[in-house]
C-alpha cells in the first residue's frame, strides 16, 4: 500500500530537511555521549540519567524516522499557481473578516508544516477545509473546537 503524499511548500520542505540533518549529525551524537557518560557514572541498573538518555535517544530516532517518511512522501505545493488562483487552495494566503470584525490572514499548508500561531493552518483543519475552494466574498461557517465561527473571505493571494 503506497504512503499518503505529504503536501509541503518549498520553505517547509527545506525546514524539515534542515531539522533532519541536525538530528542525524548533532543531536544523535549528543545523546550517544550522554548515554556513554551515564554508563560511566554508575551501573545501568537504577540509573535515572541513563534511562533518561535512552528515552531521549528513542525520541530522536523516532523523529528521524518520521522526518524521513515525510520527506520521502513530500509533494511540493505549486505556490505560484496558488497565488494566481481566485479560489483558496494549498499554498494560498487567505485574508478573512471574522464575525467580530477583525481581519486575520492564514496560509493554507499541509499538516506537516502547520503552525497556527504563525497563521499557517492545515488544509485538514476545520478552518482550512472550510476555506479550500472558496473565493473572495464567500462566507464560511466553521465548527471549530471553540464553537461555531463565521468567516468572510476578503482576499486571496
């Protein structure tokens, strides 16, 4: 069964590749040194420092595997097309007017690079799903965890 494609912007792909390189070349070595130092301090039985270092090693190795899989299945978002489109899609920057009268701008990205606090929302999130395929002037109703919200699209770039 083939793996699911992971939509990424060029910037997002570069960021994940940089993180993977750091984990492989720097972090892996640091953790190995921590494990070695903990072994030297005492027996590995009942050694909290050793157990902590081994747990960190498992986390680092798991993250490396995750990043490798994401990068292997990366599908670049056509950002140029998204910026020209009159409908919101992956890669689009969408400005909305909330029911409270405030303006917010979201960039729709794949879930692997979503950072809601930075305005980068996943196409799989409730707001992202609601905006995809809509144009300027369209109003969308979103059932979000915080409750129902209404957004009106005022710009797409």
